[in-house]
C-alpha cells in the first residue's frame, strides 16, 4: 500500500460532507417510476393513452430531479474546490506548525460543512490527511450523501436500506432517466397498437424504478435486490411477445444465464459481508483498501463478482443471452440491453472498486481476470458481429464488445475511463438501436440482407443520426467514442512506444486487444452501414409502397441521442491534450464523477499521449477503409443489390471457411449451454435423479411396506395359523362339532342369551377372583 | 342407633319384597307401582345415610318422572291393564341361578371385606355442600352430563318420531 | 398484560374443534348454513389471531405469552401448557390466515365426491391440530396435536384425492406415523433421562420450557445423540428432508387442492418447527454433532428436489418437488445453529407457506379448468386466462427467490448464514454447502421458469383453444388469493415485522441458562473438540445444580 | 349402622334386577329391572361416600340419577320404535344380532 501510494502520488484526501435537498431526497427518483408502475397496473387500461402517460410523466419528473441532482452535485464539488484553495493558503501560512495546522483544519472543515454547505450531519468528519495535488487540481474529497433506515434486523445485525449519492450515482441517474425518457417517448409510436401496450409501459416503469434503485444502493444487499429486479424486468420485456416460442426461449435463456452469474454475486457479496462485517458499500471499500480483509478473501470475492459481471454485462463466456435478448421490442433493447441494465455489472465493479483493486492487485500487476475477460470479449464479440445478418444482433454483439472495453478498463485500473465509456456508450448505442428500430419499423424486419439496403433515400433523418452514432461508436475523432476509447487505451498502461501513459500496471495484452477491437468495430459498423443504407433496396414492402421515414416521436429521440453522441466526449477532454493549461473545462467528467474519498482506491491516471491517439485513429481508419473497400467498391461493383462477394475469401480458403463457420456457430457456446448443459441437466441428469427417487428411495420405502405386510402375512399364516393355531386347531378340530352345535344354540341373536352369558361369566370370573386371589 | 337399624330392617324388607314383585308380577302396571315402592325405599335409605339432597332428587326424578315415563311406555305399547300371560321368558331357572350365584359371590366378597366397618354418625350433608362440589370440582362431568341429557333428549325424539 | 388473557390461546385452539362439531350436527341439506358456520368459526379464530397480533408484547417476544398452565395428566407430569412467543407467533398467524382462505376457495371448488359438511369439518379439525401444535409447550400435548393433524389429512387424501389416492394416503399416514413413533420414543427418553430438578421441582417433566432451559443438559452425550436421532427422523419425515421425502410428491399430487395447500403451507412447517422449538434448544450438544449431517441432507435436498422438478411432466408434482428444495433452504438455515440462520428459516417457513400454497391453489384451479396438469398438453394460459397466468408468473417469481418478494428473505439469509455457521461447526463444510445452495437457486429458476414457459406462454394447444371452461380468475379465487399475494409482496418489500418478532425468541432458544444464570454457550466455542469439552463442563455444572 | 348392611341391600336389589333383566321379555319390564340395578349402584355410591366422608359419592349418585333418566328416555323410545315396527315389545323375538 505504501509503495502504491507513493507510486500513485495520492492518498486519501480530506473529506467534507455533501448535502443538498435533491441529493438527500434522491430516493424520490426511483420512487416515481415505481408509483407509475402501480398506477399503470391498476388503472393503465382505463386511461386515454393506455397508461403510457403515467410512465412518461413519472420518468420526465425523475429526469428533472436527476438534472437537479447533477446540478447540486456539481455545486458541491465546486464548493469543495474553493475550500481547497483556501486551505492551500493556510498550508502556506502555517506549514511550520503542522499539528496546530491540522487542528485548525479540522475546525475549519467542521465549520465549512455545517455553515457553508448547510449540512447538519452528526457523523464525524474524517480528516485523514491534507488535501493533495491531484491531476493538477487540488481537491477536497466529498463524502457521499447517505440516507438510510433500517430495513430489517436479524441475529443482532441490522440491515439498512438507503441511498448513496455521489458523482457516479448522479451520473448514472442522469443516464438512466435520460435514456429511459427518450425510450418512453419513442415507444409510444414504436409499439403503438401492440397487443400488450399497457403491460409494456408497466414493465418499462418497473425497470426504470429497479435500475434507479440499483444505482442508488447504499449497500450491497440493495445492490443484489436491484440487480435481480432489473433481471426480471429484462426477462419480462424480452419475452414481451411470448406467444412465439423463440421469444420465451430467449427470455428464459437471459434469466437463467444471469442466474448463473447471480450465484457468483450471492457468494461474492456474502463473502464481502462477513469479512467486512457490514453491507455498506463505503464500509466494504474502506475495509478492502485498509487491508482489513485478507488478500485471498478479496480475490475470491472479486472472482465471484466477476462471474456476476460476466453474466449481467454479457462478457465471454456468459454473453450468449444478450444477442438472443434482441427478441424483445427494440426500444427495450436500446434501454435495457445497451444503455442501462447491461452496464449494471460495470457499475457494480465501479462501486466496489476498492475490493477489485485490492483483490486483483490491479495497480501492481499486468494481468488479471477482469482485463482478460474484457479484452477477450472485446475482440471475440467484435468478430461475431461480422457474420450476423440481423441488424439488432450486430448491435448486440457490438454492445458486448463495448462492454468488454469497459470491463477491460476497470481491469487495468482506468476507472474513470470505464465509467466515461459507459456514459458515452449509453448515448450512441441507444441511438444506434433506436435507429435500427426506426428502420425495421418501416421495413418490418431486422434482416439486413433480405429486407434492407438503400435506406438512406427513404429515411434521411434516421440515416443521418445513425451515421453520427456509428462514427461515435467507431471512435473516430472528435465524436464521443473517441475520447472514452482513447482514455481506456491510455489507461492500459505504459507501453514504451507511446510514451508515458503512466497507468497502474502495464497491461500490454489489453492494449493490443483494445486496438484490435477498435479496428473490428470500425469494420463491422461499416458493413452495417453499407448493408442497411447503401446499395439497393432488397426488401418487400408487401404493397405498402416504399419504406418511409418514421414519425416525430421516433426521430426526435434519435436526433437528441445523436447530439449527445457528438458532444458527450468533450465532457472529459483530456488535460493538456491541446492547451496544456489547467483550464477549468478539462476533465470535468472525471473531476465530478470520480470519488475523492477514503473509500476509493488510489488509482493512477494515465497521461494522454498524442502518439497513441493518432495510432488508434489510424487503426480505426484502416478498419473503415478495408471494410469500405470491400463493400462500397467490390461488392457494389458486383451488383448494387449484392450483400457479399460471390467468390469471397470463404470460398477460396478452407481456413477462412472454418473460421466463418465457427463464428456462424457463435463459437459453439450455445450448443454447449443449450444442448449439453441445459438439456443435459433437464434430460439425463434430472431423469436419472427422478429414476433414483422412484426406483431407489421410493421403491425402498414401498418395499419396506410390502415386506412388512408380507412378513405379517407370513407370521399370521404360517406361524399363527399353522403352528400356534395348529395346536389350538387340534383341540379346535375336535371341538368343532361341539362348537358348531354351541353356535347354533348360543349364537341365536337373542339378547337375553347374550346378557345371561355375560352376567354368568362375570359372576364366575368374580368368583374365581375371590377364590384364587 | 337401634331405631335406625330397625327402620333400616323394615325398609329393606319392604324394598326386597317390592323388588321381587317388580320382577315377578304379571301385571305391567303393578310392576311399575311396585317399582315406586322400591325407589321410595331407596330414597329412604339415602336419608338414612345422611344424603338428603340425593334422597329428595331420587323422589323427584324417579318417582316423579321416570316412573311416569315408564307408565307412558306401558300405555303406548298397548299393554293390557290386567294380567298378561306373555310377560316372561319361558326359561326362568337359568336367570334365577345366575342371580343367586351373583348374589352369593357378592355377599361373600362384601362381608369378607367390610365385615365390621361402621358408618360415621354425624355425616349429614346439605344441598349447599353438594352444589358447591358439583359446580367446582365436578364441573366438567356436570357439563358432560348436561350434554348427555341433551343428546339423549334429541336422540329419543329422533328415534321415536314418526317418519 | 394487566388483564387475564390466558384463555385466548385455548379458545383459539379449540374454537375450530367446536366449529367442526357444530358443522357435523347441521343436516347435510343445509349447505349454506354449513358453509357459514365453518367460515364463521375460522374468521372468529382469525379475529382472535389479529387481536393477538396487536396485543402481543413484541418487546418481550422472547418470552412465552398468553401462557396457560393447568394440570392435565398428573401420572406422567404432563401438563396442559399453551403459550406463544416470537417463534410460534408467525406460524400461528400463517395458519389462521391460510385456513379461512382455503375454506373460501373450497366453496367454489368442492372436490369430488362432493361432501361439504365432511370436508369442512375435517379442515376445522386440522386447524385445531395445527394451532395446537404451534402453541403447546408440553411434549405430550405437542405430540397429541401433532397426531391430531394426521387423521383429517389422511381422510382428505383418501376420500377426495385423485386416482391413486389410496396408495398416497396410506403412504402419507404410515410414513408420518413411523416418524412420530420414533419421535415419541425420543420424548419418553427425554422424560426419563432429563432431570428437571436442575431447573424446577419436578424430576421428570415433559415441559418444553424446563427441558430447553437446562433440564436436559445432564444427559450423556451418547444418549443425547440417540434422542436427537429419533426426533430427527420424526421431524425430518414431516419436513420432509431428503431421503424421507417420497411421501410428499404422492400426497401432494393426489390430495385435493385445499389439502395440498394446507399440507404445503402449514403441515410441513410442523417438522421444522419441531426442530427449532424442541430438538435444538433441548439438545444443543447433539444438535451440534448432527448439524453438518443435517446441512448435508439439506443441500442434497435442494439440488435433488430441483432435479426432481425438472424431470416432471405433471405440474402439481413439480410444485411438490419444489417443496423439497425449498424446505432444504429452511433446513440449511436451521443447521447453521445461528440465530441468523434460524430467523431465516422461520421466515423461509412463512414465505414457503404463502408461496407454495399459492402455487398449489393455482395448480388446483388449472386442474379444474383443463382437467389435466400434464405440461405437455398445457400452454397459453396467458392467452386463455391472462390474470391467472400473471398470478402464476408472480408466484413462480416469488418461489424462485426474486428479491422484493417474500421468497428471497427465506432463501438468501439462509445461504448467508451458512457462510458463517455457529463456531462449533466446521466452517469450510458449511461454506461448501453455501455454494451448492447457491447453485440450487439457479436450478430453482430453471424449473420454475420452464414450468411457466410450458404452461403460461405460447399459444393454447388445439384441444383447449376455444374451451369455454377455461375462464379467468373467479370471484372466490380472488378473495382467497388476494391476501396471499399481498402478503408475498408486503413481506418481500418489508421483511422486518417477521424478523423482529422472531429474533428474541430465537436468540433465547440458542442460549442456555440454568435458573436464570447464563452459562457458557458451547455453540460459540471454536471447533468441535473444544465444544465437546465445553459441553462436558456444562454437564458437570448441571449435575451440581440438581437439588 | 354397619356399612355392610347397605351394601348387602344393594346387592340384593342388584341381583333381583339382573334376574328381571334376564327373565322378562317385555321391553318395558326390562327397563324397570335396569332401574333396579341402577338404584342398587346408587345406594352403594352413597354408602361408600358416607363411609369415606367424601362428597363425590353423592355427586355421582346424582349423575347416575340423571343418566338413568336419560337412559329411560332413550330406552323407551327404542322400545316404542320396536313396538311400532313389530306391534310387539317381545324382546325374545328380536334376533337380528344372530351371528
């Protein structure tokens, strides 16, 4: 730790308590869509717009709240900044007497937090060290706003529910509410007239509520709850058209694959809870960072949680559900399976970064599971995107690939880059999905080869926004993707070639994969663009005339997202990239989002490098050009309606053919999961168990019963009747004649006789008793 | 003391005779009336034993109710008020022997056991003691008896009513 | 508690019995009256329960309340002791809730052969038995009520059951009888071996309170192990634990709907309740020795039950097997011997009662509509009867342990507790169990969603496509189900009421004090060897305290 | 007074009752004989109660009286039923319990 701190040049900084009405009342944000869910459920069908109005109003208000939160948070950070400057002044004045200085500092901070920030927090304010230089800024850390109350108590432990609002949470609140609002608006046209229109909006609301709940989790228990709830909403929305079996299969697959990961989540969280003795995210991070938890425990927890990330965020090898999840309505894919829910894994890692940072020893090593999983996913999914004909599936694999970027970034210690990529990706990928939805809305299909082509003529707005978002995704400057991708590449660490990127460790592998991934992204997106918007229209409109542009409620969200995709990248404009100055508009995103607090590990920040930026841009351009040459020149020359070369590489080379087949079969992972694992469990294993049950245990029970009965029969027939009774029978046989006569005499059904016998017998017995006793 | 013993002797004699009459007479109505005598005698014995309340109840319930009920039974079964021939079993020796045997056994046992046991003198119990006991210690059996009576009532009605 | 309230429990226990008697007396022809009396009785009983829920002193939920202690069978020092504490209160409340709902449900769906009078009377007798078991604080009394439950259930299956009812009912009866026989032997052994003079004046006692407060501490280790084994079989059969579970699928499948519901919702809890009320507090040493084994059987049950579910074609049988898996979680919680785990187990019992009861209700309603529960033939319930389909989905989600619904708080804390069992238990073993149990949650999702897909999703099969009989949820079904659904949601969102109620009682059941003097809690000793020593010390202390 | 004199009286009555039950075949007469038996028992109860100075004897005698009343009621009802079905109360002709 000491060495790391020295290396990173950072330590825990001073903390002041943030506050503010909106931040403290942030629980209202998830509550709004939750209320909307209930309202839609009970009154939706009776409303004029079939419940959509509840959803839209609630999420719009939530969005406004989220913006207010963002504003307040920025205000808080700025306050802290101004305080820092003051403190530096003190520092210069009183450097001679450090102890006294600290005392004053303490007092000062108390006063600051109470008076200037207007926060009445009874919690002790921790001042562990002086504020330090950080990326050219001096700053004082801000304690997140934590509001909580006891949810339940058991075994002497209290379980809280509450909110934890800091920069990261505020950022996510903004992203989720913004995209959700746009998707709501978009959906009113996209799913208009659907057989379950009201249900659709109900689940959109429930999803938004769950996701916001997850984002605001104060503790990991809440994280689990939110995590599972978004999962179930995803299940319901993927299976929205459950009449068709493939859809319900996809929903089931999504849920079950996620459950596999959830096993890791449960175990990992349980390990963390018991080793840290608390559910609170802050406490757990603190414990991890301060070495209160053993490294091996942290490693186990991190590995388990990585499994959860792999399933939720679609990382190899648990990614297979995500492309199938495209069976759901497109706006759902945009919201859940591109922008918000699938980044839950990223968000969780970012939240518990202390655990992962220490568990994987991110700062000190050059290889770890997160980085490996991320980079393999990044390239593996990128390759898969090439062979898909369904536009949504391409985008899905692209999402998987981009999520790989984020996971890789977290793995290499580039926390801010990962979160920033999450932020930018949400906009351009949502834009792409909604654009794809817009196209399919008009051609009634997702198949690029059969139903699209030349769409730019019919749908100019969709086309333009789609192009903008694509460029953002490709990571070409100056659109959003470029900045976030570049930061990730920088974060992978110093590779001598590009000068001092100064990351945590030296993740050469990740850097190489990142660059390959960038090229792949460019290439397959070029393919999508060509197949969809260029060439000749190959579809059949079933006599509806030419495809036409979608309505306002679809295009306006597209335009907004395209604008965001263009501009979002500048929020984290690298320091010293162009001007070299410390001007106040650079790295704003990192400044406001990245926690400067004891619960956050001392990550290092890479220094941007011109050479790397240029190199990656060149690679991207090569990717675009290669694919562009293939499609725009060669394929187009063959025929405007062609979708691939007739005598392409796969025809010529057996290796290429094999590779193509491997990709077409999605690395055979689906076969492994569906045919071998799932059907194996459901088929042979379950049947064998049941057979054991019926033929083994149950049969044993039955046999015990039968044998007892048989033994009883044996005892009765053989022993009782033959042996014991045999003796009796001997006399019995002799007296049978007598008995028969007696029977006819005595057993005549006469009550008097019976009574006489009874009394006589009693008398005789009594007499015997007297005589013999 | 002697007076009591004499009284007991007379009463016992009357009771035994009356009881024999009950089981021997050929007139059903007479039998019922002789039964009254026996029951009255029993009530007298109760008084002699100091159980006033039981004695009074005996008179009320038995003589007042049971016998009347029995008479009703006699009339409803259309028994003739005079002598009736077909009242007894053809074979009465066996019952007599059984009864005699039983009497012998019991007499022997009783005398053998309680030969000289004297009854306490001052042992008159009044109604208050009895009722205290019934409603405190024996409340459960009391309730059970009440339920039984109710059940018998309903049962009798059910059995005897005309369909 | 200023006023005298010891009548409350007795009234609650015996009111249904009186109701049953009255129902029997009413002529068959007056069906409405029969229904009214039966429902009225349960509602009055439930009202008493509501009163108790409000009147109960939650601050002292560790102590027995509403205690009535009267002489009963003096010859064997068995007394009529009823009492309720935080551990039994939720279960009593569950019983009081489920029974009226079952009645309401039956009113619309009387099973064949239709004999309302008899079936209602049986249900009422069952209620007496169930409440009595949860309330009794004397082993013999407990045993009597435990057995009282058996007969009505037997008749319910044997008379109103499915095609194979004879076999199922006899199996149920004999199996449970076998278990109770061993249980009774254990009770008698406790009676003769335990020395009540450690805590009270009577040497031999059946009182649960005195036995669990130290009277049984003097029993030698080997004897304790045997006694516990007997109880283990007795309660384990009822739970049912693997490998004593085979009566359950048959009984459930053959039983009429209300029978299944009561069986799943309450009867299974009698077994687990026995563990936490009797077996563990009385014989902590034996419990600690048996716990790893119980835990093992529990996790086997979890996986095994899940796999069993996946092999089913009959929906009701699937739900029945899922009970094996869910009760595995409950038993896992119990086997940790921590207050945390046992709290989770009690929550799990209540949650399982609500959720699986609900699933059986739905299965019954589907059977009434489709006349089959073969999942190969079902499908498209969401199309034919959308509300019923959604309720099925909701219940399936609750059953697979979705957070926000009650099932989660039974399952998750049980897994959580098994990471950190009582110190005397082998930690690593239980951590292994934890992982297996977590795997069980995956399988649970698998079979429940598979069932949901098979029955609810897709389009209806041709044979049922335009079937008039397949109607949506009917009025009486709404009445019967709405409270359960609401509670599943309520406890899912806010589990605190149950946990707070049970906590003190559970803590008390795990601590040992003799004559109010707390002695060392051997469950918190590190490792089994030290534990043995500790228990030996306790035995000596107990010997010295004898009068 | 001696205890045994009461007991003997009661046993005499009891045996006469037994005789009556066995020797009579008219249902009503059998019931009367049963009354004799019950009264014999009552004397016993009260006598023993007096001897041990225990109120229980009397209390149970009372209960027996009550039960006897009930018994007579039900018994007569049965006899009436028999009479109605067979126009006779001859118990010797009833042999439906024949084995």
